[in-house]
């Protein structure tokens, strides 16, 4: 538990320089052994604006803000759902991306 608290204080990824939350984040209300990790929604969800597309910087911010997973099932699903969007946006922004890969993925789902 001690290492978990120490790791929460010293993230390997740099912290964002701005105060606006652009991605979902997981954090404890206070540093304690018994404080549960809570999911905090980004500002665009609260304001009801469309989800911005993820680029490498925003995906890095998502990873740094979700260093640990929440205990609740709904919180875990929210974080994994956001990971899915980030992975999709980063992979499709690649110049080598083709529609053929999308067709293969759709065929696998069926």
C-alpha cells in the first residue's frame, strides 16, 4: 500500500501544464490508505460538448491521469471505454491507416 501511495505522488509521465481537465482521470480525494479511487470526468463531458479526437499528447495525458484503476465496475468501464476511444483515434490518425483494416476489424466482430 505504501508503494501505491508513493507511486501516485511520483508519476513517470509529465503532469499536464493546464488546469482544464481534457481526459478522464482517476484519483483519490485524499491520500490515505482507505480513500477510494474516484473517476473524474473531463470538462467536455460536463459541458456536453462533443468528444475531442485523441492525438499522442492527449493519449499520454489520459495514461498519466489513469495510473490506477478504480474499484467500482462503472468506473472501470468508463476508463476502459475512454482507452478504447484513445487507441482508435491514435491508430486511425496514422498516415498508413487504410480502410481495409477497418473492414477486417468489422468482419472479425461479426
